[in-house]
């Protein structure tokens, strides 16, 4: 596992779970790729140093030819991965103005807007990034993530289910659906769906950490730590789960979620160190 991917997984587990507990306003990822997106992602360096060097190179190539659509898309993807969201949004906004009917550009632009926390704008742009005749599972999943962050979990789950009809058993979509169930307080379905996603052979680190998040929300801390250890060092996994447990104890969310279960009701900018949550944090930024 690369340092860059390792750090992102650690931050996701440390930050998103307290956000989900405290605000229940959404923590699903807007990741997921169209065929072009997969091609771009596969070509990117796996380490942060490599990404920064590549960003510098792409910046020079963009300055030399700002009308090159492919350079814009790759450059924006690298900037998003580095957490330089505002710059990615600006690049894609200009490209979308030049090519208002380019579905790949609109999809990337909508996801960048979501990264920036501009969810209403993201929802509008993403709605134009595919058509009923040619549904795109990646865009549907991103629409679901945005709907979750806007608090409309029923609509979000509809988007994820539509995405799964196009791309059955896609781990990232199932993982987002599991988080959406958790946000709508159906923790049993959240665990079942998240486990299904994590058990798939193609599941990645993010999917497994989301499963650990849901297990912790259900109070299954030992199981959550075991899952976290699959991608993090043992001491880091233990620290993360301990902080999660503390966050639960310091809020009323766990009591509320447990009561909801009994009633059978239905459900990142990078930093180098995890943040300890001692009070209810603000709504999710989102990265996503």
C-alpha cells in the first residue's frame, strides 16, 4: 500500500465516522469512475510526491495548451486527488463552458463541485452528465453521494440502486449505499450492505474502512478494529477505533441510533495527522 493511499484511509476512518455520528449529514464518497475516468486514474502515480511532480508537469502542459480537453481532465483529476479542489473546479468550470455538452467534462466538474462542498451546484451539473438512454453508474453514484450530503437519503438510495442495475456488485456503490443506510439510521441494513461490499474480491481500502465505520457505529469495536487492521498498522487501527469509541461516548448519537434500531426505523482535504473529535463537528465538507 502506498503512503498516499495509507494516509487517505487513515484520515477517512478518523474523520468521517465522527461526522456521521454527530451530524448524520452524509459521508459517502463521490469517487467512482466512468471508463475514461478509470483510464485516467490508472495512469496516475500512487504516491503523493509523484502526484505533485505530475501536477507540476501537467500545469506546464496546460499553460501551453489550455484548450486540450484531455490535459484538463487529467490535470483536474490529479488536483482533486491532492485536495486542491478549488483549482480543479476552476479548470473544469472553464472547460464545461467551452464544451457544455461533453458528458465526461460535466461528470468531472460535478464531482469536483461536490468535493468543494457546493452540493446544490453539483446536483445540477451531475444531472446533465448522463442521459436516461445512456445511464452512467459512476454519475448515479455521485448523485447519490450528493443527495446524502443534502440530507435526502431516500433519493440517494434510489440513485445507488439505479447504479447497481447498471453495474451490479460494484463495491464502491454498495459501500456508499451502506453508508446511506447508516445515515438514515438503518444500521442493520448498513452493516449487511457494507459487509457485502467489503467481501467482494475487487473491494479496495476505502470500502473496507467504510465497513469498519459501520461496525463501530453498531458498537462492534473489536470487529471494526480487525477490519481496519487490513489496511492500517495495528497501532493506528487501535488508535482510530479508540477515538471513534470516545466520540460515541461523548455524544448522544449512539443512544439515538440504538433507540432507532429498537424501534425498527429505516438507514477530504488531506492532513498528516488524525484529528481527535471532542465535540460535535460541523457538517461534512466531502471528500467525497
